[in-house]
């Protein structure tokens, strides 16, 4: 019990000492600022593809389809234009990548489509050039028009196969169409450990977790730089060699835990927590892995100058090799060298949590085995 109290006292003193240095309050503020900035950006209009949308017809089929496109939260940003000429001009000037123009006679075109006759379609698509992004954008257009085509096909089937009078009111067809056979949703988003997500975060918010993981890595590396200075000043020479050997690791953890608390709050505010208790444990394990990795790196570099020059390279490598913005299977072997790789995959997979624990133990053992630069 006395040992635990002494360890807690050392941890409190080391944390207080670190927080008095300017860089650590800045790192603490970075977590909420980053998640807040990304959340604000996600609420703004954004998209990879910009589409000029024109719907100057009064037909409800076209209006409902256009409304779905304007409300859609996706990589395609649809902007309403008053006339077809304005939309075409936007494409020609480069203000829009494509123009989707809903024609008059949408209901008639749908009837021709479901009966197998030739049709001009509901929408005129104008593009400067065809590419993969516009191909994906047209999938969104098809999804927006599909409910109207499905309803028209269902109506045609009732008339032809079941003998429902063609002049029956729209409310009759709508009543049959609205019957739900299944109450369960067809698609459910969940992680590999079975945690169901009620909603999927916007694509601009998704990289927040990876960027916050790199922020914790930067915190650990900054603690390493201070550890070099402590060694040069002989700050802990009064301690015996065995205790002094593990003091930098404790110092890294004391730097990481306050930032990790800020990171946890930022993840919660961004709506990225799937299982709060599990993620709290995973974040603590990640802090241990970062501390072990940084201590191993500190002993390998053996110089504040070398480690300082290596920090930008390491962060750039982790940004590329770990699944922060993208997942590249060919780079996975190199990504396994860094803790963020296991942490980001561990959010949805218990297998990677176990791998992170093994990684932490291996890194800590290697760091303990290496001598200090003074040979102690």
C-alpha cells in the first residue's frame, strides 16, 4: 500500500511538473479544438462532386426526387438552380461538375419505363467529362429516383396482374405500397465486435479518431524530449538506478493521461464512441503502448537532436501507413510497426486489442532491456 501511495505521489508531481510547461496545455486544447473544427466543417456544405440541380416542373414525382438529392448527406453536393440555362452555364464555367435537369412529363416517362416502352428518362444529365466520381454520383441520382420508379412499377403490377382498376385513386395504390412486410431495417451498421451504430458519422468527422491518436503520439514524443533534458540536468540522480530506469516511462504516462482524457471527451462530443467503457479501456491501453513505443524510441535515438529531427517523419509515416484517412492493404505490414494501427482497428475488433496488448508488452520489454546513453 505504501508503494502504491508513493507511486501515485510521483505521478501527481510529474503531471504537475509537465502541465507547467507551455506545450502540454496546448496539446490539451488541441483535442477539443480539432474535433470541434471537424464537426463544424461537417455541418457545412461540402462534397467531392458539385451538381447543379434543376427542377422547374410541378410534378410531384420530380419534386420528391429532387428534394431527396438536396437533403442527402454525401460526397455529392447538390445545389438548386432556377433554370436549365443557368445549370448548363455552371457546368461550362467549372462551378459545377455536372447538371441534373428534371424534365416535364416525369410521370409519363415513368409509365413508359415500367411498361417496357422506350423512354427519354426523367432527368437530363450534363457533364464536362466522365470520371469515376461522376459515375458514383449517378448512383446517388438513381437512388433518389428509385422510389418513384418502384412505386410506378408496383402500380403497374397491381393493374396488370391483380386487376386493380386503373382509375383507382392514388391513395389506394399508396395504401398497398406502404404496407411493410419487415419491421427490421435491411441494413444495420455495426462493428466486428457486434456493437450496433444507430447512425454513421459524416465523412469529415470520421478521421478525427485517427488525428487524435496521432496527437497522443506527439504528446509522448514531446515527453521524450523533456526526458533528455532531465537526464542532461541530472534531475533525478538522487534516485537509485533501478527506479531511475523506469522514471521516463512513468513520465510519458503522466503526460499522456491528461491528453487522453481530453481526447475521450472530444470523441464523445464528436459522436464517435461506440461502447464508452470499452473505448475507455482501449484508450488506456493505447496510452501504455505509446509510452512504451516512445521510451523505446528515446533509447534508440539517444539524442534530443536525432529524435527531434525524426518526429515529423514518424508522424507523416503514421498518417500514411495507419488507417487515419484511408486503408491501403499493401501498406499494412509497415503500419503494424506503430501503435495507432492497432488502436484504430481495435475500436471494432477484439483481435487487434489483443495484438495491441502484445505490442505494448514487447515494446516495454525492449525498452527496459536497452541501456541509457550513459551506459547505466
